[in-house]
């Protein structure tokens, strides 16, 4: 049968908005005239159906190849072009059926002309030309189904991501443990942030952030975190040596080392505040980032916040040792 693999909702979608069209002017109602009209209608049907199939397959390919995950709204909406082509195929099929149903139409001429019978809905013994047409329409139906499923999946993922981003920052499920954020020069010389390896509400998110103020703010944040990491590393090193000495013989702890620990921890905490302030700037810019890049920008902020929180925890331990030593000295003195 025609369109054998298509579900009823898809058929309704394809038929929706499709209206039978007339070729215009009086039509030759003689058997030969009807056969010529039918021939043209079948050619139009085969051409449009083949084109629609390619369109759906290309659409699926573009979704898979998209660097932005989930694909943006514009790319996702591309299925409508394929749907329009498929509806046109339905119109050509319906026109050919009406011509074949004309009492003056002689179906015996189909074999001579090598044409399919659009009224033959059998699944076997239907003849090679009709079988070829059914196969073409079957391929269209299958491609339309796959494209529809891909479209629904992307729409669902986009909705899940957007719903997640509506939550307060502390409640958002954003995984940046495998995130890669790097600067890239875009067409025209502008710079963008490439974001990879992120998951929001379990949905893979990747793309390029092009909003210049946000990109510039990220550069400041990244530099602040780099300086913070260096300060944390120094503080951790001094703290480890201090803790080793304090555990073994606290009354012989080197005062200079204690001062060094205090100063390095204080310096790290000042840099921690700078990083926090820079992240706050990015957070204020977030509403101005385009909707299609909002998930990536939120992930960038989240990733920076995680790094700063890790640094905060790393600073707290050496500082705890310093406070312990200070209290120890006071207790001994008094």
C-alpha cells in the first residue's frame, strides 16, 4: 500500500495544509489526454517524493553534525521545509489518484507507458512500476518517521535544559566534571568560547558563546582563577610543611613559617574574592546571552564556581592550622 510505514499522526501532519491543485485551464478528458496528465502527475510525485526523502535525511545529518548540543532552534525547525516538500508529494499523489479514478481513464495504457498504478494498494503481485513507486513512498515514510523522532528528541532535550536553567543556581543539575572551555577565533576576527563535555539535567550540551561582553568577562574570570590556583598551591605547600612540624613538635614550630602560612592564606583569600566578583559579573551578563547559548554560558559560570569552591576548601585547611597554632601560642603564653 502507499505510504506503508507512516503512522496515522504523520500522515495527518503531511496532509494538513496540503490541498489538491489544478493544472489550470480546461483539461483534455480524452483517454490519451488523461494518460498524458497522469504521466506528468506521476513524474511530479516521484520527483517530489525523492526530494523529500533526501531533505529528511539531510535534516537528520545536520542535527547529528551540529557542534551545538542540543542543536539550536533555527536548525531544529529545519524539519518544516521537509514537511512542506512531503505535503507536496501528497498533493501530487492525490491528483494522480483523481485522474486514475476518471471513468474515461484507461488503466491498460499504464503498462505500455511504463507507469505505476496509484490505485493499486496490494503488497505483492502489483507489477514492477507500481512496486517501484511504493518503494519510493516507503522510503519517504521511513525518512519522515526518523526525522520526526530526531526532531522530538531535540525538542525534548532543549525543553529539559531550559527548564533546568530556570531553577535557582544551587538547584541546577549541571555536570562540568568533563568540561572543556576554550577560546576560539570566529569568522570576522571576533572571539568566542567553545564549550564541550557538559551535561545539563543529563542532556549533553556543547556550543560556542559569541556574546562579546560575556566572553570578555570569562577571560577576566579565567585569569583570576589561574592566579588563585597558583596562590592555593603555594598555601597548600606551606601548610603541609607547617602541619608536619606542628604535629611532631608544636612548641618548636618556626614562627617565620607560621607568618608565611598566614600571609599566603590571606593572599589566596583576596584572590578568591576577586574570582567570586568576576563570576558575579558573568552571572549578571547571563540574561543578555542569546537563548541558544544560555545553557553553555550557564555551564561556564557553574564550572568557574566549582573551581573557586574547590580553591576555598583548599585554603581553609592551611588556615585552620594557622589558627590552631595561634591559639596554641596564646595558651602557652598565658
